[in-house]
C-alpha cells in the first residue's frame, strides 16, 4: 500500500514561461459567485443563471533572495511601457497537477525596500478565469 503525501514545496508558478524560484506562498482568490438567482413572482418561479466571471486574483509571495525578482521586474517595466501587456500564467501542484493555465497581467508589484531585514515580496496578478481547451476569452 502506498500513501500519497502532499508537499507544498512541489507547487510551481510559471509567469510568461519563467518558473518562479523562491516561492513562499501562492494565493488564488476567485472572488466569483457561481450562480445568480433571479427572483420570480414566487419562489417556485425563480431561476438560477450563470454569474458573470470576474478575473481571478493571484498573489505570489517570493523570498527577498529569489532570483525571480529580476525577471518580474522586467515584466513590471514592460507593463509600464504598455499597459495592454498580457502573458501566460500557470500554477501547478504536486505531481504537475494543473490548477491554472490561462493568461493575465501584472496588477501590482512590491516596493523596493533595501534594509538588513529579510522580508518577503508580494506580486499581484489578475488572471482570466474563462480558459478552456487552450482557447482563452478576453478579460472584460
């Protein structure tokens, strides 16, 4: 009998083809209701319909010593030059289980703080939730 053990260190995040190194925390906030109820003249005449999807929020916390900061700074600079910059965002779990495979954009990056204390740095991305079979709808 074999036992599968969950190992959080095996989670990976790929941003524009670069696998982030020095991950401390990955948080995906869907922030979406799945269905919306439309009330009728009585509860018997109510209907449920699909709610409009909003972009997911992906927060990635990296250790201050991560070499991936240089790569994410390049994305930050490209986004400043062209706010319509979109790139591939992928999140994989243990054994390569895909949790997210879509496109998105950088919403915010950490401030540059140089001191003797080691502090983690958080990058926030908005990710399109409407991706299926490799075809991605536009974020609206």
